[in-house]
């Protein structure tokens, strides 16, 4: 197991409950992944004031609910405390070796995987290697900052501080300054709103118009909608129904100075921020289109306007990175993964990926069912389709995905929660039938069948 964030903990819990022997290597000195503020593995972009942008129900594992005393949207410190409690409740700490970085995962000719690891910070030290029949990758997808590529013309000439939101912690360094935040995702919205309280001016630049969701809709957390009757509507009705609901509860984007989005509200990952809407309405945040160029202390935008700028925060997302895997073995070009049910690379038996899906609502509740499927595959309770069948299924799902979501890097792993749960249930039933049947997929010849990513 690589990583002891939420995905690695969920997989560890399921494997431990089935007495499957495993090792879990975590680069940081503690568990929690991105939820550990100031994580010494350098992979957490959590800032001091951050609260979860989805509700505690959507942040709870299937087997352990967050405490009822928690607020609806808990602070990051409470999420970490919950993860610590989860690990302690199921005796996971004894399986986890913290401060250990996995440097290489290499397929062996005879089957299985050679894993090299070393103590973090011991760059000159000799790596230890060990062979495993299976490897579960749970290293997360919000840790490798992605900047505009190619860079915005003139970015190298800009003289003020320019950082990725991964490095943002508090608004104090921006007090009294003219700040440009680039992006329109959750981090961009929340950071712009926070900075605007003390900055001289705050600009929020987005290439494309986006729907901004309030955190509460009709008296309930907005992320509960995937569990509401709205989720059962046909796809062609879901978008218009959500657009109407947003218009009734939030009003028109023009009321906040925002352009009207071209695509429907379900075609992109939701950007959720009550604070941004308030600061836009107050005029504390000024929306701008995309940046076309920088000067020494200015930014020019695609509408021809120019503004004086003292500092820039790039809230431009993250790359999907697996530094321990050679790109010839596995990579995620353009933010897309060739994984059956978001878990199994069709032609790499024994390799699994956890948590490489971006749901528009539930997060943690999906992890234990995914881990249970992986455990079933390891134990042989289910088997996979053939590699060719999985590859065809991935291609079909890719076509459906492209019809549903905007074609951007950020949305390469976007999923619909309800659809994914249904696909996983169907695959479990089919996998049990395959395991009972006389015919087994050819992939089993190289060892226990492993699964990959789709839906």
C-alpha cells in the first residue's frame, strides 16, 4: 500500500479486516495525507482556515460516521482527528510505516512487483527492495501543483510574488496588496474570498465561466443532491433541473458580476463557495476573464483590460503523478487514466489504484466499497473480465464521459457517484459469476486478477 491518506486508510482497513497480510508505506511522519496541515511530506495544500467544502456525511467512511458533534462542514483539523480515530478504531497504525518514501514500483517478468523504498530525507541512502504479489497505489491526486502550460506570456517578467495555491496558508502576506487569483475551482473561490477581506483589491480570473454553488440548497448540504430524487432523473433533465434550482436559490450569475456559463451546472466539477458569492456581491472581489499576459506589475486580460497587480496566486489544479512508476508502465496523460472502474489497469496484473476518481459529492463513502472489490480480487472471490474486454469498457466509458463533462485536465477523472456505485455493484456480481465458472480470463495466468479504472 502506497500512502496513508483517506484512500490508503480505507484500503488498509478492508485488508486488515480480512487478515490479508500487507505493508503500508507513508512518506509523511503521520497519517492523513492532504488533511494533515503542514504535512512534512510536502504533499498537503491545506491552508489554515480551510473547512471541508462537502458535508460531514460525505466525508465519512461507510463503517464509521463522523461525530454528530462535528459541524456540517468541518475544519481540516477535525477531519484529521476523524482519520486518526478511524485508524485507531481498526488497529491500522501497526500496518503503517511512516516516514518511508516509495521510490520505485517495477513489474517483474515472472509476475508480481518489486518495490523500492527508503527513509524520507535519506536521499543518499540505499533503498530497500521487496517483492509483492500486489501493489495498491493510494498516493492521492491533490499534491503535485500544475501551473499553466505553456506559461502565460510575460510571467517570467512579473516582479511580485507568484505562488500556486498549494503553497498558500494565510491571507496576511496579501494584506493591503492588489492580488490576482487565477482559477475558478474550489480553492480559487475560497482563497479569493479570504484574501479579499484585507487586500487592497482582489481579482478572480477564469478562462471559462463556471457555476458557483452555495454550500446549502433547500436547507440541506448541496452535496446531498446525489442522494436526492434529482439524481434519479434522466440525464437530459438533471442539468436543467439543477440550473433552475440554482437560479431560484442563488440568483443569476450577472447579479455577482459573473458571466453566464455556456455549459450546464453538471458538466463540470462544482465550485462551491458561499463566501465568494458574498464578496462578489460586496464588490470586494472583481471577476475577470482569462489572463493574456503579464507585465512587471500588471496583468492584461483577454477582454483587453489591464489591472495593476502586486501578487498572483495560481489556483490552477494538480497533476496526476506517480513518481515511483516509470511512465512506460503507467501514466495519466492529459489527466486521464486507463483504468477499469477507476481501479485496474487491464494489462498490469496485481496493480490497483485507489481514490483516482473525482465525485461531485460523496468522497470517503466510495472508498471502502472500492477497497472491498480490490480485496475480493486479491482473495480470488471475484475475477476480472479479459484485458481486451476491460479495454473496450474503458473506451465506452470514455465516450460517455466526454458527452457529459467538459474536456479539461481537471475533469479527466470526474465521475457521477450514482453511476459509479451501480457499475461497481454490477461488476461484483459478474466477477463472482466468473469466479464460479469454468472459464477464467486470460489475465489470471500472470497471477491473481487485478482491476482498473472506468466510469
